[in-house]
C-alpha cells in the first residue's frame, strides 16, 4: 500500500480551496456585470420612452426587472453554496493540522480561529467562556450576500413604481 505525505496533501488542499475562493469572487464579478447590463438596458429603453410604444416598453422593462430579481436570487443561492463548501474545507484543514506528520508546523487555521471563531466552536462552550472569546466576524459571505439582496430590493421597488406610474395612466 502506497504511503502519502500529509503535508503534501495539506498543501494541495489549500491550493484547491484558494481556487474555490477565487471562483467565488469571479462569481460576484459576473453577477455584478449581469446586473449592470440589465440596469443599462432598462435605462436605454426608458431614455427613448414614447407613449405610442408604451406597451412594448412596459413589457420589456418589466421583463428585465423580473430577470434582475431572478438573477439576484440565484446569486444569493450560489454565495450560500460556496459558503458551505468553503466552511467544510476550512474545517477539514483544521483537522488536517492535527494529524500526524504536521507536528512542528504553524497551525494557521487554528490561529485564525482565535481571531474569528468558526460558527460551530461557541455552541459547546459554557456562557462564561463564550464571553471571553473574540466576537465572530460577520463573515465575507454575509456581507457579500447583502449586495444581491440590495439589487433585489431595488428591482422590486422600481418594478412597483414603474407599474404604478404606467398602469395608472
């Protein structure tokens, strides 16, 4: 049976986790671009808005707003999926740091836990110990998922205002 090097496996796992994190950042850039295209398209349609083609404009703008809402919901879902995957990988990296063959190495993921404890570390601690532990960060995923929620809110608000103004007349 072939023996493997724990440290080499650890390095490969770190590289793969970093690539996954990069893909998550690319995902955000892609969805920001998609939302920018939708907003630019709406602005283009409304720039040349004429009462004689009002029905077509209403259909186009409403469709784009609904598409923006749908895209933003998908974006939130993907962010949460990446959050779960990366959280699992970080937990696995912490466990790998405790394996034989890693003695003497700096346990960076354990060091980071002292600054920003993972979600699951405080649950088993008594209340007096929880107060001594540094506060959990709000996390990049939480902050990142606020952006598509902001887009959703703006799209919904604009949809109601747009339909109210156009259907009232």
